[in-house]
C-alpha cells in the first residue's frame, strides 16, 4: 500500500485548527497541513485526520514526545505517528521558540 494521504500538524501563535489548514494535492497524493496556537486539542485533530483517511501523522518538533505519545494513545495506534526531531545543536534554540508551559 502506498502513502497517499498525509497529515502534518504544527504550532504557531494565533493559529486556529478549524480555519488554518491547507491541502496539497498531486495525482493520488494529498497532504493536509494544520496549524494550532498550542498543543491543547491536538488529540481531537488527530482523531479527525484518522477518520478522514489519513495514513500517517507527523507532528512539528514543538509538540515534543509527551504530545506525540498523547496523540498515539488518542488514535489508539491506528496509524503511524511521528514527530520532527532536532539534534543537540538545536536544543537551546528550540527551547527559546517553544518555552515550557
């Protein structure tokens, strides 16, 4: 089976997951990109993506392993969930962009 429907969720100030969405389509492939202002509610968004037929979800590095785990549990591990990772050279810069809440 080929990947033909991909979901990517990222965070950014003031973004609303209901309206801040984009779809890229080419042939049989589509990618759904969703922006959120904070991680709260990402589980529901992931569940909606699974119901919509997304085969793989990737989370922006700002979510971190805790939120990735919460998404995996929320969708009952039905599809692969990954998260963008950053090497040690980027850790301090990432902490400035995504301070702990």
